[in-house]
C-alpha cells in the first residue's frame, strides 16, 4: 500500500519520490539555517532537549525563524525560496 504525498499547512504537496532531485537545494538550505540556529546557541540558555536551537516555520514570510532573543525579541531566519537572511524584531511587520 502506498502512502499519499505529504501536505504542508500551506497546501503545498511534497512527493517523497522527488527527494533525490533536490539534494543540492536541501544542502544549501541546511547550511543557510545554521546562521539562524547560531542565535539560540549563542544567546539562549542551553536546554536539555536543545529547544534553544529550534527553528519555527513562519508561513507568511515563508521562512524558518530562530527562537526570539532579548527584550526586542530578535529573531534570525532564512526565507526558503531565495535563501534570504532575515533579522527581525518584535516590531517587525507581522510579528
């Protein structure tokens, strides 16, 4: 019995059979988000479950964002479709 394709909250359908065709893109994204996780590693008290390094999906921005840091809730993220590095504060539009 085959599984149906995975569906993201935004309605994008991902075909697992295509995974090998996007290896280079996956690696580029993996390397780019290291900048976002570095914020948590550097400025948030380490947690046993590594939650300080987790990234959250922000659908309106199409980006993976770090945990907020400091009084201004600074977050570092990467917009996935073009690998743009984002630095946001609590006052940023939509946040």
